[in-house]
C-alpha cells in the first residue's frame, strides 16, 4: 500500500482519538461519548400531578431529567469563524402504557418487545447546527438548545430546560448594547396520551376542558367531529424572540418579547419575524406575546443575583382604561448563586423563588380579533416528538401556570477525593385547575385547589478519571402522601480534542 493511501485512515483514527496530533492554535475537532446507567428505586409510584391535565412536571422528573443511556457528539471549528456541531442521544422509549411511561426503573432501552426488540426513541438527533462566531456577531442555524435566561434554573425565557429548538439564532453587540433574535419552528404533533388542545376549535365546537361532566376528561381522540386534525385548517407553530440588553460589567439589564405564532392556513407576514420591531404594537393577530424584563448583578466575586419578570396580558383597568375581563397575567422569578473554591474544595449554592399566574402561557385569540382567528395551538407549549406522539412541556416556565415555588440547592466538592455531597430542596404549590390545555381564558381557575409537593434529596457523587458514580436518596410528599426514592447512576465519559490543520499555502 502506498503511503498516500494511508492518509484517509490516519485522519479517521485521529478523529477517533487513536492517533494524537500536535496541538496548535486554530480550529479543532472535539468528540465526546457518554455511556450512562441509572437505576431508580421508589417505595411508591406517585405522580406530582395526579390528574389528567398536567403541566409537564412528571414528564420532566421521570423522563427528561434522566440521562440518555448513550450520547455522542462532535464539534469542528474554533473560538471564531465557521463551526459545525452534531449530537445524538439514545433514550429509552417513552411507553404509551401509563406506568411504563412514567415509572421505568432504569434509563436503559427495553429489550425483547414484540415488533420492537430495542425500544428507544428513534428521533435521536438533538443537535445539528452551523455556527459563525466573531466578537461582534454570533449566528447559528439548525437544531440546538436555547441559552436565554441561563442565570435562573426556573427561567421564564426559552432555556436549556427544554431539549432543543430548530431555529435561526443571532446574537450581536454594539458596545455595551446587545440584541438576541431567534426564529424557531415547532411540530404541531398531538400529545402521546391524546389529551391536548383542539386545533380546529371554533365558537360552536367543544372547547378543550369545557364539558358537561366536570369530572370527565376532554380527549381529542374521542371527538370525531373536532379531533386533532391539522389537515382541516393547517398552521405551523413558530416561536420567535427578540431581546435588547445592556452590559455594564457587574450589572446586566434586558428587555424582551417572546411570541408564539399560529395562524390558520399559515397566514404569516414578514413583520412577524423582524428582529427590531414591537410585535405587541404591530397588531398582526393572533399573536401570543409575552413581555419580559431580566436583570443580573454580581455584587461580589462568586456571587450572582438575578431576577426575571413578565406579563402575558395587562388589564387596562389598572390605569382607568376600559378593558376585557381577562386579568393582568404576570410571572416573577428571582434567585442567587454563590460559588467559591479553596485548597480543600469547592462550594456552590443556589436559591430561587418563583410565581406564575394561573393563566400564564395561556391564550385565546378570540379576545384579539374575529372568531375565525382563534388559535388554540398558540398556547405556550413546547412539543417534542416521541415514537408514540408528542411530549408537552411548558415553554415559558418550569412548572406551568398557577405555580408558586422555592428551591434550594448546594454542594461541596472535596479537592482531595473528587467526591461531592449536596442537598436539593423543592417546595411547590400548584393550582390544580391551571394548565396549558384545558384552562379557559377567563377567571374560572382563580380559586382552584392548591396541590402541595415537596422534595428533599441528598445527592452524592464520586469522579475518577472518565468514570462517575452517583447516589441520590430522596424523601417526597404530595399533600399527605409520602414516599421515598433513590437513584443510583454510573457514567463513562470519553473526551478528545485534536487540532485541525488547514490546507498548505
């Protein structure tokens, strides 16, 4: 074999980390591979929301918060210029069976099912994007996580809490002034359990959640006249955001509009996507616009204080202007993070409190224009494709509408042993009548029953090279029901970075 014929093989081996390359400045190829195993013991199979219309809390706890059993990624490029990124993960299949869907003991794919011998989610690509990075402008096109509002775990912005967005994103800076812009699309796929909004709802149709029997559940699959049929009057779902910010060093301030757009027969305009405009003022309706403000302050080294607030609707009667009966709909989240390190170890602590109105994220275009403009799919719902349908999560809050919560997290990592011990506390009050599917856009859910949920966990972890072991016993309570959980995990991580040489000149 001629030496030249070895070059493609050597290049492949180098990309896999088998052949080291000399480190040099410039673009590089970074590869990562994770194998994870997690086992969760429960003394009782209990849901946080034990009713039909949920706000994604159990879906996040019992599915998305569990690691995939396999994750692989690669990135090519440098700190500036053109770059590409790709990532895929294999998650166990979310079963249509209620118990199997929420209460699998492990994160591993189920083996040996009839017709599906390796049961994992087939939509495995979670990132695939093209990037351009420079000091004054960053562009991204493709599938990736959104990173807005990252200072707060319970962000009101689209954030890394959500799996990914298929989007065009831009971030630019002019001195201290910055602008963020995102245009993303979401698949109008029905919830895996059939409990969803009716996209073809009209004034004479059965509205979601409005049924003769208050104890019954509106299931669009059981309504042949008004089911989840996007072919009748199709519409895409667009999530658009623009944010203006000022960075003063230790203090940062931002203002944003977040908009969910759904129009029958895809009646969109260029105005709907412009980065420098006020969607609230353009009056191209229907549009589910949320106004947001955020701030972050670093009063001391290692300490960050942050807050976010917003309005889905503001009733004009507050300033003496006649308005509809829809109340002022607001939300507020505030938190603080502290980190410090010494020769003996590293300390980290996080505190957060938040509130969302019982109509936060909900929407009724009927209040904006003609009856023909009603767009139930414009509620602030994130839709993720599963083998069995769609997984629904709140788009602009961690616990959906009608929530009041406080969370405390902290930990200490020992420098000498690579061990970490922590504590995580969550206290949550949830209006059982408030959700993004069935709650009418009026005051009927104002006095809904408040469900209480509390969780106290003590996570322990140990890292040795590419291996990590973790154990997290927890005590949980929902109203007067108590149960115990314990998670045991093991992860192997492979990381490689090799320089990419450019063509000879």
